[in-house]
C-alpha cells in the first residue's frame, strides 16, 4: 500500500477530529477541512518520519499543530489590529470569539468552552479512541500530564452539563407516607 493510500484511509478520521477541534468557531467545517488538507499535503511533501504504522499518529499531530498555529496567528493578528492607530476613533478591540453553538446543543457548547489543551486530550482519547500512550505522543506530552488534562476536561464537562441540566425537585408522591 502506498503512502497516498494510507493518507486517504486516514482522512475521514482526521476530518472528524479537526471538526470537533474547531467546533464553536465560525465556519468549522471549512476550517477543519483546510487543516486536514494542509496536514495531508505536508505529509505528502515531507513524508512520514519513522515507521509507516505511526502514520495516523503523525497526521493527528500535524492537524493539532496546524490548529495551534492558526490560533497563534489569529491571536497575533488580533493584537496587531488592537494596537493599530490607523482606525478612525482609535484602536479596534476584538472580543472573544463567540460560540456558534445553539443553546440546545449543550454538549457541543460545553466542549467548546474547554481549554484547548484539555479539549485536544479529550477528543483524542474519547472521540478518536487513542490509548493514553498514543494520545500523549500526538500531543508531545507525558502520560501523567495527559491523564491530568483528561481529568480536568471530564470534570469541567460534567460540571457544565450538570449546571445547565434542568433541576427537578425530588418530591415524594402525596399518596405515599414516610415510614421510619
């Protein structure tokens, strides 16, 4: 099997990961497809370092790095716009990017509210089914750090989902009596 065939087989999984990674940002599908395309092009141009069995891990790592680069460049662009005095009325301030998740889409909005490092760890393990060792390799961190990020992400998700869940009062039916 050629490298191109390996990349074609990995593309749907990479696309799913990239779309979940950019959820909550405007145009998530197009942006995710750009990330996957850039990762596949980079892998075709430079090849896969190491054994071919690690190609999927390398591609996940590329998508993660490209996503981080885009956030960094967007952050630098926002700072440049904020400090530019050429706009009438002074500097233009850019607020936090608002989530495009609908209120009824609670799991997606809770996931979009996670910190980036926690979100990456959770998606690699829970969505993509990678082992802790493989997810740690993709993120270039140690396994204990990965486990800590996963614990924080799961705690934040459960807190967000429990806080927004409708609270039902636990009342006993009137036809039952309390027996001591």
